[in-house]
């Protein structure tokens, strides 16, 4: 039989139990819900102001918005998650070892979604973006958002890395619903070749020769256009952005030049005809993407003043505030190099 002195000796020999940190308590609070989502191979990215939830499925490599979680049933979970939903979700009335009921899955998603409020600029769309860590500090990498996947160019290491999940440091990437605008292997080869100044010079010269097919007022314009094309691919990285206006007489080839630029930029070109476009339509069309806007015949639009104001704010990344019906207001900030003719 042990004595009180034995108990004191045991207490003295034991390690002191540290008080859990706030981060540990927070992690433990969601442990069950995170395990449920891990079994389903989904990541709950957050919730919108209207209660809709964004969920990423690793099996189907897609992001889906669930507008009404209460009405999201078993069949919809199978559609979203694939086989993990069939193997893990119990749609019966009785408990089954190793499985969870649909209601428990919904509750887990709702709890995790409530941790992050999404805004119109949360999910970054197609294009190039500066990498950021979870504390929103810049990282020495450029992130490319494409179709079903992304890529990260680690500048210091000189390595192109595949990213197959929408979370990258402090960024949320909208990797579904985008067009495939780059080929990973081909891009990796180009970046390796770009270590050679001679290779880079040859690429610049080739594109400058293409632009030399048009007649320009200044002989250096083709080289200038090459620089603007290269800057446009990484337009969101600049603190200040030039805006490009192509002027010339009627039938001088401006529209054909724009068609050439559209083929050059590929699926990340956002070409609209300014004659029938509005400032709000262009802004909403670009959304949270880093597509490259090309406005043809924009000077014929009766909304020209508003479009010009938008273009100016894009160069400085100024914020634009607009009113909404719910009286909460809405802020947008473009980071684009506009090409206009």
C-alpha cells in the first residue's frame, strides 16, 4: 500500500505538463471534423457571405460551391467526393462501424467553413500571381493558376514545382473552371533554357521581328512591344503598370495586331469589343483572374470615360468602391495591363 510520501515522490519525478497553446486548443477543437474531411479527401476552403461553401475534392480535382448545405444529400456527396463518399458515408438509419452519417458530414463541413470568410478576391483565378505565406508576407516564387492544377516557380532554387491543391502558402487558387494556358513540361524546359542570355535574346529578337511587320512611327516600337508582352504575363507582380494604347489611321492593321496578340497570349487573353462593352462588364469579366485584357475599338463606346477611369486605376492598383442594394458597399482593385486600340 502506497503512502502519501510515495505519492509526493511520484509527483516530483514526473514531467511538468505544459499548458496547451491557443493554436493547439484550436487544432484539437476541429480534430474530429478535419478527420472526417480527410477521409473524404476534401478541403473546406471557406464560406461566402450568403452562406455558400467552397469545397475542394482531391479525388476529382475540382472546386465546387455548395449553396445550400442543408439540401446537399448522399448522391451529391458521391458526385463531389467520388468513391471515398461511398466507402465512408452511411446513408442508413443505424450506426455502422467506421462510417459516418450524412448529417455528421454536413456538420463537419459547416464548422470548418465558418473559420474562413471568403470574398470576391479570395480565390485567385487563371494567370500569374506573387506567392505569399500564411502570414500574407511575399514569398520568392511566382504561382501560375491553370486548369485543374497550378505551378510555382521557385525563383531562388530555379525550380518549377507542380501544385495540385488550391492552397499554396497564404493563397487560395481557383484551379477549376480555367482554360489550360501553359504546358508544365514545356514551360519547365523554357525556364531552364532561359538561364542562357543568348536564348532569351533570340526569343526577344524573334518576337520583335514579328512586330516589325507593321509600320511604326518609331523604329524601337517592336522591341518596346516585346517588353510589354513579357510584362503582361506577370502583370500582377508590378507595383505600377503601364497601359498600352495602339493608335493609327483606319485600316492600318490595329485589329489584326490585336488578333496576333490574342493568339500569342492564348487562353489568358481577355479580348472584348469596346463598342458594346461597359466598365462594369469588363471588370466583372476579369473577376479575380489575371487574364490579359485587350479592348478593341473601345473609343467608340459611349462608356469610354468610365472605361478609361478603370484603366487608370488598374495601373496604380487603386481601390474602387461601389454601392450595393444591401448598403454594405463593394471594393475592387484591378492589377492588369490593359491593351487598347
